[in-house]
């Protein structure tokens, strides 16, 4: 470990330091302005170093050992509180996040919906070692290491999307060994790592940019993984009091805490309210929704809560009316405890605009002067079908990817096995 001290204090004589200098030194030590530790170790070293320097100063100015002892204890207490607080991640509770001072209401309207059908689909086959085979249900996609990767929940494969639009099998197969899956349901990526969630084995496999299997994280079944630049949100186990575990997004991938205490305690119903969806943007902000509830929660990269959006409107109200009350009870039968999901696929853009799907409609929410409002709504149809045909139905949207270079939006639906992409010039999301 190397500790570097910056500033004039480095060569100052203790005899020339007056009490004003002591106060300045203490302030800087607590603020961490002139101490830098070149190590992955914890901040105890910084505290010890700062304390030793302050001890030398205080000895030259305080004759009373009793006063010296009291001041030393005070300094240790202040420094420990300072650095413990700096590393703490607030856990929050659901009730706390929907308090009136945190919530803004956004009404979703279904008039003047944009009908989108001019698009294309991925091919039905994938390539591997020069051969071709049919892929299964494509369920999730992510952008990582300058490529688009797509998960196949039927074959348990991960494909790389080639420039010619074909899929190339690069890793994954059915099994319990390294880089093998039983039920791959989601892909998420930070700048340096890709996270592949396997619901069947209740774990998330982490790949590096060479697609080497480098780590695994135990993962609950009720939710999907969201990899940010600093933290990764992992669905907590079914017995946890929280929706998410917080893990570091870089090696050694350690658990850092918990986020969002459950609305329904462990062992009580309706348990459907214990499931979540989450996504991130390139900055590392998080967008979270809870199954069956009309709320979107936005956190920054440090997991500090920013906004809670309460979605209202005819479609939302209709779905809520069919769900049981979101309050903990016991001994409900399965039918009475059934909770219908409200939100589906979601995107959080770097400017914190949002695309969120509800059933077969996609809504664009935009922020203006610290307040969200609905901008537009869309329905997407299979490019092979005529949207004017009464038998044609819009896609149910499970997963969304937006390609800002091509100005395309690509969707994965629970109703079809292919991936569908559409030209999407309605809004400049990066403004």
C-alpha cells in the first residue's frame, strides 16, 4: 500500500502549526481532500494515517493528557462516522418510496396511438461452425463489447448478432456445467461484463469480454438482474425481506447490501407482489417496477432514490381492479392470490426518458423541469401481418432494445420466437 499526501502540510514543521492549522488539517482529513490510498483495501488505513498525523500535532499543543485523550476519541468517532456513512447504501422500503413527497403522477392516454408495422424479423436459424440450425424462443437481448447478444430460452444458447443480421451461437448450452443453463431468462451488461441469469439454477453467470465464465452470483427467481456501472441489482431469495441484493459490478463481485424492503413480508400473500423488473442506462441509473403495481422507481448510479412515477389511466386502472389488494394476508387460495403484471419491457435512456410497455402498448415518458409526462404511445405489429386485418393483434412486448445509431427499436415478444426491429424516428432520445 502507498499513501500519498498532497498539499503544503507535507513539509510543514509541527512547531509552526497553530490551532487554526490544526482545524484546517482536521477538516481536510475528514473530507479526504489530501489523502489518497493506492490500494483496494478499506478506509481504515486512511483513518489510522490521519489520526497519527493529528496525534503528532495535538501533542505539541495540548499539555493535558486528559484533554488529549478526549480529543483523540472525538477525532476517531468523527472519522469512523464519516467513512461508514460514505459507504452506506440506503435500503429504502416500498412504503417510503411511495410517500406523497416522492411521487409524481403520469396519466397514460390511449388516443392517437402510433401504429408501427414497417419492420423486419431475425432469421429463423443460427450459425455455428459453418452449420445452420433453427433457434428457439428469443427472450432477452443486450448491448455488450460493441455487439448485440441475444438469449434463447429454448436452446439455452447465447447468440451474437452479426452485421449481416444472422445469429451466431457463441456460448451456452443446456446443462449444469460451466457456461451452461437450465432456464436462461435475461441478459444484462455493464461496460466490462455480461450477466446471464439462469432461473433454473437460481444463479447469474458473469462473462468477460472474451466470453469466459469468470464468476457466479446466487440469484432469486422473482425478478431479473440489472447490471449498472457501479452496482448490480440481483433478485433476492424468496425468504429475503428485500426485493434486491446489491452487488458490486466489478471483481471480486461482492454483496454490498439490500434495496427496497418488501411490501408483502416473507410467508404471506399475495406473493405475486414480490416480483420485479429492472433495467439500467449507460450512466448506471436504474429503473425498477414491481409486479402488479402502477409505479416506476428511478435511482441514480449510487442507488439514491430520484423519482417515483405513479402511472394512471384506463388500462392501468383496469389491470389493478383485477388484482388482489396489495396488503399482507394469509391462507389465500391460488386464484385469489393471482397478481397480473402491469409493466413489461422497459428502457431508461441516458437523459432519463422512459419507454415502458403495458400489455400491447408502448408508452414514451419524458422529463421536463423535474416532472414526467407522457409524450406518445405505440403499438407494434408483426411485419408479416396486415395491421388493418381484424385478426391481427399487436405484439406483447417483453424485452426492448433501442439502437440509437440505426434509429431502430427492437422487440422480443412472449407471443413470437423471433426478434422484430422497426425504424423509430419519433423522438430524439439523446437530446
